[in-house]
C-alpha cells in the first residue's frame, strides 16, 4: 500500500491518501481543503472511492462531504457518531473490502465515545490508522465532550491502550491523526509515525498499571482547549456546507471596508506582528498568516463573527479563506483593497502598537 500523508502543522494533524489497488484510493480523516488530496490522487492516476473518519473531530471541519461532492465517494464512519448526512455506519469487528485491501474496524473509545480505528491489510505490514486512540508517545485528550463524561472517557482510553490493539503484531505501522503540536493530543511530539512494537517499548502510557491513577492523572496533562473546539463536533455531526455554497470575501475599497466595520464586521489583520504594530485599523485582531493562523482565529474570533481581512497581497487570500473555513468561519465581509496604504491615503485613523522585548 502506498500511503501519502498530509500534515497540517498548525493543527498538529495528519490526514491520509491510501492507494488500495485497482487504481483506487481512500482518504482517512480528510479536512476541508480537499483539493490537495484530489491533486495527489490525479498525479498517481488514482480515483478516490471512499473516505474513512475515525471520529467526530473537535479541531477542524471534516472534508469528507467535500470529497464526496467532488468524487461521489461514500463516507464510512463510526455508527455511534449518528451524523445527519448520508453515510455508512461501521461497527467494531466489521471487515470492509476496498480495492485489494481489507479494512478491519476496531472500537477504540476514549478520545471520543464513538472513536474507531482502522487496520488496513494489503501487501506488506498492516497499517493502523489510530486517529487519537494511540499517538506517538501518548494518546489524545479525553476532556473535549463534557466534564461530566471525562472520567468515563479517560477510563475507556486506558482500556483502549491496553486492549484494543493487543492482537496486532509489532510491525504494524502506526499512523495517528493527532500528533505533536495538536491541542487534541498528549504525546511526545518526536514523530508522526511509529510502529506498535516501538510504542510497546517506549510509550509511557502503556506501562501504567493502575486505572484509577491513570483516570486521575491523565486529564491533568492536557493543554488549554481552544474555544472553537466546543462547536466543531456539532458541525461535523450535522454536516458542513460545501465550499461552493460559501460566499468568498469581496475586495472592498476603504469606504466599503469602513461600512463593513460599521455593520459589525470583525477586522482580522493577517500581516506580520511588526506590520500590525506600525499601523492598523483600530480595533483589529492581529493574527498573522502562519501555520497556527486558523487555530488562533477559531480561538479568538467569536463564532458569530463576520470577518473583514487586512492582507499583504491578494495572493494570500486563498490561504486565509482555507484556514478560516477549516475552523468553521464562513461569514466574510471582504478584504481591504490596497491594504493599510489605501486606508491611510483615505485619511482614516491609523492605530499603532508598541512592541517590547520579553525583558
């Protein structure tokens, strides 16, 4: 099997295109920017025939519905997820034939209640797509549903780590969705791939023998929860809109941009911190376009926001929109044509900020 990983450094996540034979491929945990998967499939002369979801994601909007619209590929995901869109619900122990590959469904709750992992068996060692049930050096967090179920999910995660993959051989390749840098994960971040043998030797979570102690300790290791995580599961369960149905931001002159602000738009300045400090629209949110842009946008911009962007150049707009859509922001007022130079030439107020060193 040929596996092509796609890493989103800002999210700390991987998604995968897997060649399964007969000029066919499947996707595992795709995000909303599906064009890159489809380009890769075209380059390999492959046709995407299915997408697999390990769980309802809390950190990004799924791309499975987008992929289905582009390819007709059915969506396979845990039956317990009970999404509102057409899908094939999978159950633990089920075997799925796709191309020349057999996929075994393994229940692996903990990160989420419905979580499943998938073992792909074809030529060579088996490949385990583990989502967040086991990651390199750790496991994904268990506190993203509701505080009332965190202990139960943590105990489920403990049992998943000890039992779910027990019968798989050491040479099974481990390809988790969550990894280093992910707010969903608790791992060492040293790599995004491993084997079950390596994890059995080095993953400290697998050596913990006390379930009560694990349940009390594990939730204390998690980082803060980005605010937008609370709404992603609901979006992914109901099914996001297709990108083609989302109106893109329009180029606005300073008058139009000012009108958008008066109508309540939140200005998001995606230029560098230094450029922002030298001059920006009063009240703007500084969120430079970088790998973590989407995470911070989701964290800091209220869900109801209509966004108006200040950008360096129009060429960066597509990346800005990709990242906004990835974290569920779909309401765009527009972007400032001519940037801050046009704003200043129009005679409008320029706000400035002082940058100081940590010391």
